[in-house]
C-alpha cells in the first residue's frame, strides 16, 4: 500500500515538474532561467534533506560542495568538452571526495559542535578558494571559459565566440518550443528539461533512501543514537554515508548551475549560501519527501519575483483604496518586498521554526486534515 | 568457565575506588543478579561491561573474547544486549520500526549500505519483527508511535528489541526502577516468560529484593566496590556480611 | 624584534573583538546551553547604536548666514547641532566624544535587547532540540540584519574616533627603540584597553559578587542550584543581557576601526565560533585566550617575512585560512579545546 502511495507521489511530482513551464506561467515565473534554478536548488535541497531531515545533523557547510561542483564542471568545460555529462560526473565525484573529507572530520562530533565544525570548514574552503587555490579557482574574478581553452574533444567547433554548454548537441540555452497557450507565451528549453529529469531522478532516489533500511537507520540516528549503538549498529559510517550522499547532490546542483552559465565564483561557497539551503529545507518541511523541493521553489520564487516588487507596483496594488490608505499601505508593505524580501524570508523562517517545525508541508497537512476532518490518514500521504 | 568472566577489575575516580578487584563468573543459562546498596559500584561495573567506561586494570571476557576497549556496537555484535534503567527506544519511530532495526543489525552487521532495498519488502525481517511483537503481546500496537506508549509498554518494547537479536547475554539495569508494584510484577512475569521460552543468560542489576529473589539463580553482592558474597538466593539471604552491608537498609 | 612587536599589536585589536564576542557567546552557552547564532547580530546592533547616537547628536538647527553665500549665490546655511545649543561646550564635547556617549547609551539598550530576546524568544527553545535553537537564532540573525539594512541602508557608515585619539602612537620610542619602527594607531590601543576592562569586569562580576557566584554555580550544576530554591532562570536571563551588552560594546568601540555595515555581524560570527571552539566550549578564560591568540596568529601569518618563509618551503600563503587550520588541528588533537572541561565536545 505504501508502495502505491510512493508511486503516486512520484508520478504526480514528475507531471508537475515536466509541466512546470505551463503551470508557472500565471505566476510570472515561467521563464527558463528561473525554472532551471527551481530545479537545481530543488536537487540541492533534496540532498540536504537526506542528511538533515533523516539524521538531524544540521550542516552549515553544504555551500562548499555546491561551489566545488561548479568549479569542477567549469574545469571540465575548459579542458575536455562542452558536453555537460562529463562535467556533471566530475562535479559529483569531486564533491563526493570533498564531503568525505569534511564529513570525516566534522562527524567526530555531534549536535551543535557538528554544526559549528561544518560552518568553520566551509568557511575555510571559501577562503581557500580566494587565496591558496587561486590557480584553480581564479580567485575573485571567478573561473571562466576562454577562447584558448584546450577543450580536447570539441575545441574545433569554436568559431571566434565562446561555445555554449550542450547535452550531446542539444544546446542547454536553446528554446525548442515556443507556443502560446491560454494567452501565455511559453518557452520550453533543453536546459530546464535536463535539470527537470535530474530533479525527478533525485526525487526518486530520495524516496528509495527514505524507504530503505539505510534510511530507517538514519532516522533512528536522529531519535536515539545511544540505543542505536547498543543495538549493534555503528552510527558513524551511516551518518558519514548520508553526509557524502548529500554532498554529492550538492555537487550535482553546483555542476548544473555551471551548465546554465559556465562560470564559477567563490561567493557560491560562502556559508550564507549553505544557510539558504537550510532555510529551504526547514521552510518546506524537513524530513518530508516533497518539502525540500517546495521550500527551494518558494525561496527562489521570492528571490526573483518578490524582490522585483517596488513602490510603483505596490501603488498599483492598493490603487483602489483612498489615497491616504494607499500611501500608508505602501509604506507598511514596502520594507518587506523588493530589496527587503530577505526580511520577509527571515521572519517567515522564524515563524515556521517557532510554530510549525514540520514546515509548509506539515502546515498544509494540518489544514487539509482540518478541512477533511475524518480522513486524517489521507493527509499523511506526503509525509510518510 | 562461564560465558562472562570478569577478573580483577579496578576503577578509580579521583580519590574514590569505585571498583576494587571485582571478580565475577556468570554461568551460561543462569540468571545472575548483582545487588548492593546505593553507591556500591553497580552502575560503574555495568558501564565497564558494555564499553561505556574503561576500567583501570583487569579483564572482561565474554564467550572467550576480550570485551574491554570495544565500542558498544561491537560488544552488542558479540551477543550482548542491554536493557536500560529508563527504556531507551526510538520514540519518533513506530513500534514495528523499533523492532525491525535490531533485526537488521543482527542480520546485516554494524554497517551496510542498503539504500535501495525496501524495508517493507524484506519478508524475513518483517516476520521476525512480527513474531517478536506477537510473543510480547504487542502486535496490536505495531503501528503506534513508540513515544506514545505507556511506560510499561516501552519497557516491553525495549525487551523485544533486545530479544529479537537472540543475544547470548542480556544485561538488565534496574529494569523495575521507579515502577509501581503492579508494573514490577508484570515485568517479573515478562522476564519469567522470556526465561521459559528462551535460554538466555541474564545479568540483572537490581535494587528491589522482591524482583531479585523471584528471578535470580545466582546472586552476587557488591559493596564498596568489592564482591562481598556470592551464592544461591537462600545462601545470600542468610549471609551475615550481606545483612550487615545491605539488608539492614531494605526489608527482604 | 620590532616587526614581531608590530604584528602582536596588529593582532590584538582584532583579537580583542574576537575575545569579546566569544566571551558573550560562551556566557550564553555556559548559562543557557544555547548556541546563539544571533550573537554576531548583537555585535552589529551595538555598532549601529553608535551610528544612531552619532546621528542624533548631529541633528541640527539650520540658520541662514547673513554674510556668506554659497556658490549659487544663496545665503549659506549654518548647521548648529541642538546639543551645542542646549548644552554649550558640553554639547561640543558630546559630539566629539560620541563614541563614549554611545558606550553609555549602549549598555542599557543592549541589556534590554538581550533580556527581551531571551524572555520573548529563546526561552521557548530550551526544551526543543539543539538544531531548533540554532535555526531560530539563525533566523533571528537574518531578521535583525535585514531590519538594520532597511533602516540604515546597505552601505558602510564611517564613524570617527575623537580627535584626541585619532593619531598614531610611536610605540617603539616608548620602549627605547628607534623612531618610526613601531607605529600603532591610538584607537586600536584604546580598543584593546577597553576590551581588557570589559573582560576584567565580567570576570570580576562573576567571581566577586554573590550574583556572579550563583551564576557560576548554576553553570556548573543547574539542577542543584535550582533545588536550593534560587531562581536561577532569572539570573541567567540577566546574564543573557550582559552577554548582549558585551557584544554590543565590542561593536560600538569597533566603529572607528571599521565602518559598520549590516553584515558585519555575520562576518564576525563564524570566526567567533571558531574562537569559542578552540578555546574550549563553555570555558570563559578559554574564549578570551583563544580570541587574542587567534587574532595575533592571523596577523603573524599575514606578515611578509613569514609569508616569504612559507613560500620558500614551497607552501602557498595561508594567512587567510590559518585560523580555520588551527581550529581543525585543535579539534582533531584535543577535541575539548585549549581550556575546555574534560568531556566537553568529546561525544
């Protein structure tokens, strides 16, 4: 029965993701660049949830793996080929190696100490990228493509301009279908669909991990590590495996960011970026399957759409009211939108942490359960 | 040669000699109770057995293998399970999941990445867990949240989690501490039931004389870090040293 | 010799800031068991208290000059700060020494902010998992930072030190060296002395007052102190206020060194955590010692001489990461930190 629920969830998820250019059209978010970010940060959050949601180990250092993934991908574009497959593979592998190293050190401790350690180590990676590793990262300028890059496999194709990333010839940026549906001008591009397929794959992997003995033991780590150890299970390699898996997801996300725009900078490794994925997972619902993706979409939507609301737009909103109310409303609302959207995000995040530890998914379930009353079991589909 | 052999174990905390040359031999199949007044060193001794503390000197052999210096999960994998004073269970998981985890530990060892197997498709594990819950009379609570169980049921669940691993030795650390008389009697019945159906060696650390004399086949008395007497329950009851050190403070 | 002295001096002002923030973090962790991710934000708020005080003191009455004209031919405007009009000479003194005024203002303001935060928010998280405490203080840090950004804007706002303390000190001459070998900005020296004063004050408060003794007893064994019928919670709340004030004062005094901006708190936060961890979680002397140590170490690693020496043996320059490197090594070799209690961080 559980199996059926999971299949249903996966199918619904896949449909929504594949139809996203249409679904998001009314919200103004259906342009390829933003949709791609939704998918990429969704992958990042899904990976992070495998560590944080299951084991409860709160890492503030996952930005490091995102950055490492981007650097690896760009190097692959420079040295080998503009095909994204080798680039993404290298991103995952290198991020995996990095997370093994950082995880090995920081998992010697648990709880708050673990969080602080990951924070320090990630910040160290960030500073390394700026200083010691400049030959690899190109320091503050960031790593970029150049015309004289070797690109062993496909350098011949460059004709005086920088090549773009592709998936066996399908250019990531290319819009392959540009219909007008329901009055909306839609754009379907390859880049989004590559990310979308990887997102669905990630979601499927996350379902499998959640339902596996491995996932069960990770959840046991969160609830009672003492008992787990006295049950004959060595929790350290389990948590390390979860850490590495989530690091590899972050690496994949970083690589995908580089396929959108083949440059990589150290600012992607700053710990506040790692804090952002924490926000996504907590906001959406830690430990739930669909929560992290929801959180990622939510925050990226905010970042790109909410931040563009300026006073002019606000005046438009409140135009029906008497002028003094209109002005007052604009005055009240404006600190929270536009450039101030971070404030809304921070406040919302605090509200969720304080009142809704299960995130938006739990909130939706609570509301759903209240509406449907008796049928409580059905409301749990998402979480179990 | 007993299944558990403790020789000359010493442990100091600063100026306090918590354990002073403790020797203990537990025969296979017996129910060995370790009793003693407060502060006698019972908990310290137990913690030395399960790898939480490292004694200063001495040796602990279980089933012919040295135990000292091993981590808790390694000791468990040798066949030692432990019941805690307050039940340690996975309170965020369901009862069924609680019992399945030790099954996995027993079959797959201390670490195995099986991230793509499905828990619910694992017939062997499911059956083991279901049988155990049935045996413990908890099958109807299978899908309940472990954290929502009553205290007695939590204890029962913890026992189930230990027993499903088919341990060679079960350590019980004051299994009835803080329980009402009725719950205590239930626990005694449960332990008796376990004794009838399985041949597991047990070491019980206990305060309650009623529990000790209902269950134990052998009793060792620990006082001020030393074993002052050992024998059958009847012998211990009449032992003058024991009366002096211990029974003075509790009624038998 | 002079170079070494110079680096030590260069290290101590940053070290002082680390020490002060780490001290506050440790006070909160030791008393309430909470890792306060918003502590950097308190440092930042302190700095903006100074900015606010500076702005308030600068509110001026504008009059038109009867004689002079500006370049457009209009009568020139004369700004007379109200404080000078009200208090005369003392008003000018207040503007000149606005940092000092800010210190006086910051103490009650920061204590109050600390107490409000603890009672209003953090109190409700004692029974929640540690991860939740980190999350809520992290969220709080974002909110505080964004509020400051909304009010004061995103650009750094330079603050000046009093004229008297603006110059540099030829430290070398004072200890019998040649002139101009060890030049040290005066304000940094002030900062160092000030932080020593605060650190000394906090330690004295904990050691010599009854209140402090109770707090220390509570840090060691909360339950027992509670059983004695002492309301330890109230005292811990006040300690949260004290910790906030320490961070705030560190921020106020730091404004002439570095123009405050809204994200300065986050920048300092990570390093302060590293300091706390190196010093030993929960150890107050450890936090202070590690603060100075890491500050000085950082300054040494950026010294040209040392950089050359490191480059000579074929290693890349490590001044950017030395602190983290030390932290990782300390944690691997001695998990409890330099002065931490046994058992701390070892599980």
